[in-house]
C-alpha cells in the first residue's frame, strides 16, 4: 500500500509547474544581468570600440568625397575642414587632461 503518497496527475502537474517557474526566474535573472553588463560596457567612456577602417567612413572622407563630386565649393570645404580640425583638437585636449590617481582602476563601477 502507498498510503496516499503515490504520484497522481495533480502532484505531477504541480511539480512541473514549480520547475517551470524556477526555470523562468533563472532565465529572467540571466537576461537582466546580460542587459546590465551590456549597457555598462557601451556607456563606459574609457572603452574604445575598434571599428574596421573599411566599414565606416570618417567625416574627413565624406567631406573629401563631397568636394570631389562637386557638391560643395572650395570655400565650404575649407570651412568644414577647419571645423573638423577644431573638433579634433577639442577632443584631444579633453582626453589629454585626463589623469588617474595612483591605484585607480581603469573600469571602475562609478
């Protein structure tokens, strides 16, 4: 005799439901951690992503192509080139002044 401890359809259904709920909880936790890490890596200013040179045109290349096709005149080309130089210099000055105290990690949580 089993004395009522046998496996019937109700207990089997509840066991499968409980296992499914735990599995779904683990999947949601994993998905949340992956999304959090992905956003943290993308937002981090210290991380630079290497892009193959042939896949993306730089602003200078596009400007040169537009000038070569005759879409812009020489004065506009010179003016835009000066703006690009100024933007590059500002960017280099900004990152040139960045200093880190001794012992500070490159990828910190803050």
